[in-house]
C-alpha cells in the first residue's frame, strides 16, 4: 500500500456559506496503516513516527478531521477481536489527543474481523489484518 505524501496534501477549499461538516469533503484518503502484533495494542516505533507525521499535518491544517479504524486478525472469539480492534483505535486516538489534536477532530471505531485485508489465519494474513487505518477528510467549518 502506497504511503501518502503528507507534505503535498491539497489546501482546504473555500466552502459556501451555510455548508455543514461532511458536505464539503475535499479529501477522503487512507493516510497510514499501523500494524500491531497479535492481541497487542502497543504502538511500535514505526507507528509512532507515522503518527507524529499525522500530528504535524493536522496542526498545519486545522480543518482536517481523521477517522481511525481498528481491525483484528480473525483468531479468537468475536468479542475479543472486537475489543482489541476498539482498543487499538482508542490508543491511536489517545496518542493524537495527547499531542494537541482536539477530540472533535478524531472519530474512531473498531471493526473486529469484519474487514480483513486478506482472508486466512496464516502469519501473513494475521500480520496484515492486525492494523489501524487512519483516513483523512478535509472540511471547511463555516
């Protein structure tokens, strides 16, 4: 999966008077996929570097809103996979908030094993499916 170049993101467009959040989305792009070990919610050094890049982007673009989606690998009970995916998304959200990003700019959700990248329980599938995806939206709040 190609990494987005945070330095070349488009500038927010001018919104028409009366537009509301969600109606003037300029970008809805996956910025980063953060990988996790099985059953882990700990951020790796690579994930922290990627999140630091996202923090810099969000601070330089105050109209940017992110969606944080947690996923699990399909091993274990449905309840546990859902819990782990939610905790992963919350961990990323907490990191962003702790670095000065406002709570109302971050939406998070855990999907459990409902949206795997690839099917299977082998090492490759588990590695790819244990992840958090960060998607961005540009909104012009007026």
